[in-house]
C-alpha cells in the first residue's frame, strides 16, 4: 500500500492547490505555504494567489479553427508555388492574412496545449513560435517560404572560418556547414528574438536581405576580397573602373543601394579565385543570389540599374567556372536578357536616347559590361553549340577602350566591331578588344562549318562555301602573322589566350572542309593547303600549352580550357595529320587536367575528353 502511495506521489506533477503569481511568473515550483510561500518569503515580496483562473484544456472549437487555418495556408502556398517560379513580394502577404483574418473569433492558443493526432504545443513567445514552426515541418505541414539556409548565429558563426570543411570548395553545389538545415525546408536567417511570423512582408525586401548577411567579415577581409577581384578576376571580366569602385565603396551607402548587390557579386567571384575564403563562399553566393532576386522583383525593367546587370554577369561567370557550367549557361541566358533590356548593344547609336548625366567612364563601364556578356555568349556557342543571343551584325556599341585610358578615365574613341574585323582601321586594339574580335571570327568559323553541313544536304552544288572560306581564311592568316610579329610579353595570359583561340579557329575552319561533297581540283588544293595550316596550328597550341604550367591555375585565362579542348579533340580525331599527333594530344590533355582542380568548366571538358573518340566527335561535330 505504501508503495502505491509513493508511486502516485511521484507521478503527480504538483501538489493540489494553486501556485502564487510570483512562482508562476518565475516558473518555479510553489510549496503553497500559508500565509507566504518559501519563494516569496526569501524574496521578500507579497505572496498573491489568483483564484479566478480559466479552466485548463482547450475550449470548444479551438482545434477546428486551427485546422481550418492550416488548410487555408496550405492552399494559398500551393496556388502561389504553381503560379510563379520564385518568391515575389506578394508571396508572404497572403500567408500572413490567414493568421490575421477573422479577429472577431477570440481564439487563445497562447496558454493551453491543443490535443490532436500529432500533438503540437504552441506558446505565445517568439522563440516557442519558431519551435512550433519546426514541429510543423516534421508533420509535413506547409513550410515557410525559404530562400537561404537557417543559420544558428550563436554557434556556427562564432567558429573561425578555418573550421569549416574543405569539401565545400570546388564542389558541384554550395554546401552549408553541418548544423545548418536543408535550404529547401528552412527559413531566412532570423534574429534570436524574431519568429517567422514577425518578419512580415519585409522578408523579401532588398534592405532586409542586405542587412541580414549570414556572416560577418571584417573591413580588412572585405578589402582583401576587393583586391583579389582586381588581381585575378578583373583580367577576364574588366567591367569595373578600379578607382571609381573604391571611391563608391568608401562612401556610407544605404544597404539597399544596387551597388551593394554588385559588391556581393564581386566578392563572391573574388572568393572563388583563392583558397583562403573557401569556407564562406557557399553562404556568400547564396546571400548574393537572394539579394539580386529581391531587387529584380521590386525594380521595373525600364528603371533597371546597370549594377544589377553587372552583378548577374559576374554571378553567371562564377557559376560556369566554379559550380556547374550547365547551371551557369542558364544564368548567362538570363544575363543576356538583361543586356537587351538595358540596351547595352546600342550605347553608341546616334539615334538612341542618351543620358546626359553619364560620364565617359560610366559609359565605358557599360560598354565593357556588354562586351563581357558578348564574349560569354560566344563561349557558350563554342562549348555547347548554343545559339547566339547577341547578334554581332546589330551591335552599335564601340569596342572597349585601352586599359590605361579606362583606368585614368581618359576619353578615347574606338572602332565598332565590324570595321575592326575587316581591318578597315589602323587603330591599335587593346588585348581585351582583340580577344573580342578573335572570338567573333571564331564564332563565324563555327557558323560557317554548320552552314556547310546544311548546304551539303540541301544544295550540294552551292559555291557560297568557297566565298565564306576565303574571307575567314584571310582574317585568320592576318591574325596569325600579327601574333608572330608582336613584341609583347609571351607569358601574358590574355595574349596567350588570344593566340590559342586563333589556332583553334584555324582547326574549326579546316574541319569545315570535310563537309564539301566530292571535292574538285580547286577544293582539293584548298584542302591540302589548309591541312598544312592545321598541322602547324596543333604544334603551336602544344607549344603555348606548355607555357600555361608556368603561370599557375589562377592566373591563366579561365576560358583557355575551351581552346585546349577543341585542339586536343582535333588531335585525337585526326591522328593521320602528322607523326606527332599523339604527343600533341597528350600535352594538350595534360594542360587541360592541370586547370581542372580550380575550374569547373575545365573539369567538365576534361571528363568529356576522356570519353570515347566516337562520342566526342559526334558531340562536337568533328
């Protein structure tokens, strides 16, 4: 009997009676002594007991009302997810209306638990509201709109950067730290005293996103990222004037300025160009994407700032080179659309409207932004055979100015693309402008080869092939001679890239001859001449590829891998071209493998090169 009494006493939560208000507020066990309990006696405060309390347990209709609201929330989220691909500004507001609607019904779920099949305890504090949100996720209820990982500020960000795993760098997808939940089922980083319901419509505003950077970088680290960009990323994406950038960054700008989005993109690309920032790279990239998405949803197309187009361009380059090239080409297509919206291809059109408030250096930044996007469009055409988005015959934007004039903000008048390709002007092109010209000729050679395939089927007797071939051959021969006679640094990454592109274009032009039906004597002479040129081009490529090992993987132009891949594939598919074809292939594939650890595009091309020759030849049309 005594054992039963002891068991009942231990199982009882509390003695019979009512706890005083002081013990209730402190959440202490009240001994209910009279006239004053032990806690109140020790604290020296009056002991007051409230006897007029509501009975425990849910009142009638509580569970039904809560379930109906959850069903309404689920329906609204389903309709929103089906009607749009991203989270717009109106996405959160209908959700909040479900919780704010029908204030006439006095529902109090702050005090008592609600019993149902899966017990969910809801309290009134913000911390417990967030806990309820996590329990609702385990019940497969609708999740709160998520755009970034849920961050544990008190634990994860207190760790040093070096404690993050090395596997997050150069991975196929950004991987958050171990104690961060899945981004697909989490919320935006919250303050310690903020619940999801407290965010409201501000959760998707640019100012809120900019102020909620999920990691803290010191001014010295930010300066290091900026310097890293201009040292390693600027040579292949020279769209920002360095002096003007630092002057703008020194000002106390509002976090909602579009320039902040551009800074995030610059620092994301810069962080990928070294190993010291690999721990913060996935989070920095995720935050940059969220900020850009929020800005684009709140800014009309006619008022789109140039900084957003520049930021999108840098992010597309980052995705191609460091994450997943296929994903990067999709982002690049979005960037090309922005270029058209901002009309960057018509900057120097005399009939177009020009803003008088723009200085020369601001206009030059827009020119360089367009030409970098133009180059990215050609890279996608060379790698994947994607159709060209930016038509070079419709461009009325002058080529980039020389680098010295751009950095000194000295106005220089340059040529348009068409006269530069036709060599109608004696003006000396800068290395960056020359790379654009060579890329344009390269793309035309590839287009010429595709046209030859079509003409072979539709009109086998067409003579247009010969006209196109002679024009392109004349341009490439002039470029090859110019590269041989130059006195500039032979180890300059941009000049090496230009020469390798020129040699690869010669190979593409030679492969177009294979599409000629039943070669006549004239065609056979052209074929024999160009066979020698192709053999010389492969040897030159092998010689240039050996120089890449002396530059380092971060200093080499990141799109050099495209020229290496095209030439290596040609050497493998044309083994009878000369006796050194196997040696050439091994040297070119080795150079491509050396770039793979720091370049996702090079890694993808290396894996494709390791496939069977038949499959690779079909893919590239060789």
